[in-house]
C-alpha cells in the first residue's frame, strides 16, 4: 500500500511528464524498474527452478486444479436426502454470467 507521500510524488512525476514529455526519462525508467520487480519470474517444480512460461502455466494450472478438485465420494446429505448436482453445462452458464458482472 502506497503512502500519501508516495502517491503525491507519483502524481507530481506524472504531471511533470505531461509537461516535459520524453525529457522526464527518470520517471519512465523508475516505473519500468518497479514493474520488473513485480513480475512473476518462475516457480519451483520438484526442487528445480522453472522459468519457461509454458511450463509455469502448466504448473500453476496443475496446482490449482489439484487444490480445488471436487472429491465426488463426499457429497453432503441431510437426514438421508441427496442433493441434486449441477450439470457441467449449468455450471458453465453460472461462471459465464458471473464474469460479465
């Protein structure tokens, strides 16, 4: 979370850039450095560091896929009543409608 002084400094830099254009390259380079620090560089897979974007995507997808996968054998019941299950097509409709909000 940025402090008030950081916020004011950033706003002043932006207004200076608008006035001076490319002459204010210090702000531009500081912004680039800040963004590079925030970038996601890689993941650790089986004890080795992976930086290939395709491998990172696979690892992230596998991690969250395993983390949030439904265990079908443990469905809740209420005094023996079985709850109906949402079909795949219905769940896709729910997800699609929530992404439009």
